[in-house]
């Protein structure tokens, strides 16, 4: 089972950018996995921010982050990043990456989805604090 390690969190001012990284430790590859980034704000449930199918052909972004957040896989295939632009204080939370061995992020209604319940392996999370 792949182990995930997130990094890159920190404190940002409104409008600033941050890039989070998720690495599969021990030389494991993320090939074959759907991968997602999730956020858990204080006192709230964990929610999907951005998800990517194993083929990279199907993507999902939450409406609130479309046009600002970009999720990518690294060339070495054991890295996934989340570039977050124009952050606002409401996006404070712990950001987690997770994998789904199924590889597919299409929901039963035929649309891409990013539900935490579909992902089985999680990292420890990295904290992003939007001040201001």
C-alpha cells in the first residue's frame, strides 16, 4: 500500500499563492491510482478540492477553485502537486492527498467526482492558514 507524504503548507496573505506536494514514499509510484486533494476546514467535514483519474484524462475541480487551483502529476510519477493561486482566508484548513486504486473518478451519474469516501489511502495532511 502506497504511503503518502504532503508538504508545502504555510501561512499566506489573501491573494497569495502556494504549491502543495504529495509524494509516494519509498520509491512507490502513483501510476494506476486516481489521486485527489481534499481540504478540511476547522469544524467542517473533509471536502474534495481537485481530483485526477489514473489516466489523467478525467479531472474534477470544486467550483470554488476553478481557474485558481491546478493539480498535476510529476514526470517521475510519484509526485502530485496542487498549485493554489489567489488564496483567501476561507480556504484555511488541513489539505490532504489521497489515492484510489480504482483509478476512476467518474460517479454513477456519469460526471467526474471527488468524494473523500471513494479514496482509501491518505497522507497526514499539511496545514494552510489564510490570514487577513
